[in-house]
C-alpha cells in the first residue's frame, strides 16, 4: 500500500469514528416515553414494582431489566491488538467496536468499560463488583500473565459467564479452522506434531484448546522470543508456559520445526521462514496469525509448499481467523439459557458449529457480502465468513444445548428447534412469518420450474429449496452454463441428481413444447415458425408450457425483465375461465410486523370488480402466514369526502364486498395514516369495521401501490416477500429483478404450498 493510500485509509477511519457524531455507540429506550402515563411506569412510582419483584427473586432481573441481554466489555488497555499497552482511554474505540459487533451479529447490548487499573487482583475486584449490572463479562486486551489472574479470580467469584476473548475466542476459531484443515489434509488431531510461536495469552489458550481436541501434549513444541520452552528454562517463564516445557536439547524453532504437521503463530513477523516450512510434512498446516503482519506471508509458504493449508489474521487472505466468528454467538447462547459460566463443553460446541457451517453450502448473504471470493469448502475456505447469517442460529443453539447438558443453565430452553428458528428470525426477517408457509410446503412434493435457471440467485435458491423443503426444482437454461456457475458459486447441487434441466437449445421435448404453445395460440396470431422461435428463446413461455402440460406444478420467473412482459406469457398459456391474474400482493416485513400491499403490478387502473377480487385474494393469502386479515382500501379520498379520483371505484368495490358475507374485516376508502392509526380512524368514523391497524392496504392505482411498496423497502427498511400473483391457483409467480436468493426461496415455498392449504 502506498503512502497516499495509507493516509487516505487513515483519514477515512478517523472520519468514520467522528462523523456524523463522535463514537460508534448510543443508548436508545426500548419503551415509549411520550406522556405522563409512560413516565409514571418507567420511573416513579411504577418502577418500584419491578424493584420489589427482583428483591423477591434475583432471576427476575432478566424479566424486568436489560441485564439478561447485557454484556460488559472490560479492559485496562494493557495489550491492545497491534498497539500494545496504550492505556484504557486510548483503548476505548476498540471496546466500542467490540460492542458494535455484539449488537450487529447477535443482538446483544453492551457497555464498554475502560478501567484505569494495572494491578490484576484489584482489576478483578472491580470487575466482580459489576456483577449486578451484567449478564456476562467479556474481558479484552489485558496483557499476559495478568489476564490469566483476572479471569481466574472472576470466574471463581462471579456467578455469570466470564470470557477472555483474546484467549478463548481466538482458541475457538483456531480450533474450528484446525478441525477443518485436518479434514482437508486427511490427518487426525492425535497424530500431528504442532510447533507454536508465541507464549502469550492467545497462544497458550490455543494450545490448551488443541489438547482438548485430541492433540497429544508431547507433540506440542512451544517457542517464544527466547527459543524453545524447555524443562529447566528460567528466562521469561510463567506457569502457563511451563506446562508446555519439553525435555529436549533442542533450543530454537529452526531445530524443532522438522517434521511438524502444523505451525501455529501468534507472535510477530518473520518468526517462520520458507526454509522452515520446507522441512515440515507434506501439505503442512500454517496458521500465521500475527497482526497486522503475519509470521510468514502466504506467497512465501506456497513457494516451497504449494499444497499448504494457510490461515492468517488478515481479511485480504483466505481463512481469516477472526474472533467475531465466536464471541457474539457463544455469548448469545450463554445469555439465553442464563449460564453461570462458559465451560469447555460450550466452547467445544461452538467449535463444532463453526466448523460444520464451513463445510455446508455457502449462504447467498455471505456470498453477496464477499462478492468475488471463492467460498467452497477446501484449503482456502476452512471457516465461514462473519457475515454468514446462519452463524447465530447454528452456533448459539449448539452452545445453549451444551450449557444445558453440562448443567450450567439456570433458564433451560424447552424447545431448542424453536429457539434456533427464533435466532434465524433475528437475522432473516422473513423466517418467522414464513414458517407456516414452509410447514405447509413440506406436506406435498411439488415441482417448481425456475425460468431463469442460469441466474446465480436462482441456483442458490434451488439449493435452499432442496435443503429446506420437499420441492423438486427444475431449471431452464444451458447445462454447461448452469454447471460452471454453480461450481464457481460453491454450490453442491448437480443436474440430474438434484434437479432437472430444460435446455432451450437442445431438449427432446422441444417438438412437443412448441406444438403445445401453437395449439394454445394458433388463433391469436402465432404461426408455427413463431411458436418454434419462442420455445427456443423465451424461458418464461417454456416454463408456462411445462405447467400447462403437467410437467411442473408452478412457475417462478421475473429475475430480469419487466413484470408485465412475463405476465403476458403466463396469461397466454395458463389463464382459463377459472384462473386469471387479478392482482399482485407484496408482503412488506417492517420492524413492527408485516404489511401487505396490493395491487402492485397487474392492473394499472383496477376496476371495482378487480379491487374486490384483490381484497378477497389478499385476505386468503394473509391467512397462509397465520395472520388475520384487516383490509383497508386506501385513497386520497376519505369515507366519501371526495367524488373524484379513485374514491368512487373503491366505494364501488366495497359495495361488491358488502353484497354477500365475507370472512374477513375490511373498510374504506381512507388515507393510509387512517388505515394504520386506529385512534385516528375512530375519531373520523367511530363505527368503522376494523379492529386495530390495517395489515392489508388495497390501492386504486398500481402506481400508488408500487410507490408505497418501494418507499417501505428503500426508506423504511422493509423486507419484501413476493410479489404473490393472485388468481392463478399457485401455478405461477412473477418476482422483481431486485429479488434475493432468500426472496426466491420464500416465493418457492409459497408456490410449493398445495392450493388446498389456502383455498
């Protein structure tokens, strides 16, 4: 990196910390404080009730305060990564950053505490005195051997988890990476020789963890700046190092590296040379974890050992050993079961969860966050990426289970599967709402044809369909393109084994397909030549013909192109007297719950009959998500106060609905704020038919519906599920080009639900 680039990066980092307001943290209230009633509940006199309940039973603190989800990040700034003993105040940006990671990755709240105390026993006293405040303590950046003393005292005296992340977090991620490295190399823990450089807290903790995983003590050779840690050595020794002293006449790493299977470095640059690597076993495992400059650069390792399995602590090389893979998720599981400590069983469960996830197919979300990087399990992908959203569900639930089984959980979780689902729902906003749809989809094995099968999003969705449902994906596209892109994306699905391919350029059914399309369209201006051309080039039409012929149960299309272009071919082939598109329904998942919007795509200026159909269809679909529909017809007009505009058509739609009994509540026409605010609505129309805020908004213009949908998505943080094509009996759904792989999976689950489940 040039000096100019370094200065630019420095200025960017400082600006990030300073603007738009100093620091990376703030405190926000979780309850409303808008009036005297709220104040009386939040503080005097209402707060006394919570105090009394906690006085009766200490565990009530987790019911009535934030303690059960609050971690203290504590340091004295004596060993800040890469900076050394900079003191507690200078360490504050690091601790704030740690707190941000807790919140981002696991939803855990933190207070960062920088304590001006260098005496380890006094520091431990201060930390222990904080026990009433926190559900757990994360010790950070405390120099060795003081960190061992502080942690030991705190663990013995405190009845909440105390975790020194520099030690145990590093050890857990190293354990997971080693587990998978050995898997790749075809070796076993109990057989390998390990040479380690660095006798600090992290290095010792990593060696301790490797022993727990099966490495034999006699096969561990620990070196530090003074050479091999050997029996009889007195220089710079402590009990933690002495535990690894070897009875040997060898004195430096250059001597002990011969025949080593693994090098573990937590020291400094230059500690390992290419000559040393050349004397290791074939396919050596080299973990050069010093930051910012590793003990040896990967290119130097590969110059003498091209097949080496390498990890570093840096993000610009494969296999970054990053503690963020561990600490948010081990604390999440520990807090949720009220663990009194983080024990070996929980740490080993964390290792297994991380390692297992790396061996699974890469998530679409992680692939998007690390665009261009290869994330297929192997030498260059031993551990998952921090932005893989599956970490919290897999790792935290494994930790919670281990805490319960090892007897340290004070609040055991009855249903761990439900717990994992809730954790997934905290990162996948659609997970909980989609659960009844996925459960219904699992009752029947439907065949879903994806028109744009060459799109990586579609391939990722197909992989997820196979993992999460009983559906059978069919992809339309060129086999060689699908195979190459799936391999590049690290997907394990294979054509013929996992899914069927329809090749527009060469499929034995081509004659049948164009013949079927011509039969349907012969009297609508389509000649045999045109039918042949369409069946060679138009994947949406091909998919629709497959559904028409009974070779697929539902079509999903629209990952590129204009909605109504796709709708034209869906309608041509699949619409009948009973099946015709009467609206598109989008579910927008907001912070306070879902909101359904219709009609966003099908009718630009819907007629009253179409508006009524949209309301009936929307109510039916809302129930698929386990919700009771409350439909509001929305316009500029409000309860008949304007004759012009869409109000007249909406009022006519209401008359149609009123003509016979309905099994859902509806009201209109009204403004959007009136629909969402029951108090305002009651003032304007006291005897209105809705109870509570509307959850379905029907608009008289597609422009209005689509505009609201896009504003909610882009500015309101809403996550869209859909659009759902209503009126087609679940035979086709047309998505938007902005859809994600998870969005496609959600639509596939909707398409995979038998019609009997929703009428």
